[in-house]
C-alpha cells in the first residue's frame, strides 16, 4: 500500500535514535534516496509479501501482527518515534527469502521515513561493513545452532523413548520367560500326578468326575473375581483351615493359588463330595497343578498381549507405516504417546484422560503431532517432579468452535509470569543447565502454528498449568506434493 508523499527533512530524520550519529552528508543521502510517506488508518504491508521497503515511524501509531492459523494476532502496538519495521534483513540479499515477517497497520494518520530495501542493503554494506558481518554471523550462526540443537533435541527424545520402550518391553518379556519355565515344570508334575492316578484302582466313573471337576475348575480360573487384599486374606485362611481339616499337606501353600483362581470352600466341598476320601489329596494336588497351569498361561497371555500393545503403540507413535499427512484420530495419537512415555511418567504421577470421543478425525501430520505431545508431556512431568514428584497430569480434548482443543494440565510448580512470554522462544528454558535445550516448545510452536495452522497457548499458576493446542477441524489446503 502506498501513502501520500511528503517532503523529507534531514533534520527531522537525524533526530531519530536510529540516525542520530549520522553525518549531514549521510542524512542528505537518506533523504535523497528515501522518502517520507503519510498513511491513513489501515494496512501498510502484509505478512508474506515481498519485503520492498524499510519503514521508520516519524509520528503516529503502528500495530504489528503475526498470522496464527487463520487469525492475525497483535504482537506490538506503539507510538514511539523512531520505531522501525519492514525489510530489516535486506542486507542478507538472496541468501534469505525477502518477505515481510509480519503485517503492519496504522490506527491514526501516520508518517514514515521509507527506504527502498535495495538502498537499505547498499547503505548497510557501505556504512557499517563490520556490523553487517557481525549480523550475518549472528543470523546464520543462530539458524545453524538452532538446526543442530533441534536435531539433538530429537535424538535425545528418541533416546529417552527408546530407553522407556525397552524398559516397558523388558518387564512383560521377562514375565513371559519366567512363566514359561514354571509352566514347563508344572506340566511335568501334572504328567507325574496323572500317572499316579492312572495306576490307582479308580473306576471310570471316578475318573470321569475328576476330569469334569478339572474342566469346571479351569472355567472358574478364567472367571476369577478381583478381591481386595482383606477379602483375599480371609479366603486364604478359610481354605487353609479346610485343607488342614482334610489332612491335605502344605495347605497354606496351596490356599493362595486357589484363592487367586476364584475357588472357595464351597467349591472344595463339591470336590470332596465327588471323590472318595482316600484319593482326595491326589485330586486336590491334581487340581492345584491345573489351577497353576491356567494362571501361568493367563500370565503368558497378558505378557505377550502387553508386548503386542507396546509394539502397536510404537508403530502408532512413529507412524512408520503411514502417510505423513492423513486424517488422524488425536485420541489414538495421545494414547500411543502416553504409553510410550509411561516409564518416564512413573507411578507417582496420576494420568487422567478427559476425552470427547465424539470429536472427528482431523487432517494432520500425526508423527509431528506426537512430537508436540511428547514435548508437552515431558514438560509437565518435569514440572510435577520439581514440585515433589507426586501430582496429576490431565489430558483433555474438546470442541472449540471450528477447532479441536487438546489440553495438557499439570499440578506442577507453574511458570513464572515473567517467563510466560518467552517460553516459545528458541533456546529459552527454565530447566536446570544440561536438562533442556530450550527448543521443545519452539519446535512444538512451529509444528502447530506453521504446519497445522493452529495455535498453542499457556495459562499457568502454581499447581495449575495448562498448555492448550487448538487444531483446525478441516484442512485449508491439501498436503504439498
């Protein structure tokens, strides 16, 4: 947008803090190659357009905006003379894409000193060559450092996830190995017990009763109720007394297994009524092995199922076998991330899920959203650990007009008010030295805002910190080819 051209006064621009050290000749060159323009209330330039001019405000009021999703978010409003904006990186030339990084509007008639970007670049190179070299080094060095530490941040996250996944897989795998070895031993004893029973003078009817009891016992194991510790202890005492009364040796060893399988005194009375007194000890021993093998097989099944779930969660988390851009269920992504991080979260932190399962799938890059969830959960765990290690992490989803809300709420130490405006800045971290790179939230911001056209915000006070991610329900554009 062009403004109304006005005379340029070297004395006026020389009074601005940006130009106050320049010589009369330099001020004359600025006025000769630049211009003064007066803008009525409205837009001056728009974010993303080619950056053609460098603006220095002489008088008036300017407002700078950044595009966040589909909204323009105000970042600066000022009436201070001498503030500047526009093509501030023109001196870098073609090495950087020369576009406006924000939008500028004026809210009242405002005058600017306007310098073409090419002239600004030439003057910077000619008048301040050392400063330009320093600025180039800072700019490209910062970009290089940010990329390097960003890669390091991802590697650290991957290492932490790998260690956690290995730990989570090791537990059920070790349990399955132990249960298999014990099962082999129990089956061997069962074969031995079967041989003893087969050698006895038992009628076919008695054998049929034993086999029927065995089958019904196995069915009870599958339907065993969950007992409280007190209920289990009382039932163990009753079963142990019953076994002692029947002359069954080591009843105190057998009773806990029977209780775990859901057997009680009434069931044992049915067994005693079905067999002769002299073979009752052998029948009880036989049933004990039956119960143990069923429990061991349940343990193996639970362990292998757990391993399968972990592998599925790893695949879901990494999205290795899926298209990078797809319609995704955020609840599946959240669950897989929570499962992958369960080792780091630990048992002292309670995880509460408040999901609105009616929410639709959304167009997204699932693997990158999982990285956002990882960073936010990691920060929440760190905050809770800083507050003593015990607390609650609540993950909530809900509709928010035409967007989907994902909220992470923790009961940790909170974020100081003076830091809240900086937490998304690259390299800013509140963690102790060596524990954070300061790029987790910067990466999350870029994934949510730049890639998904959503927004991310934080509300915090001690004991209640909420990171809120808002994602569009529909895609503004198709996946880039």
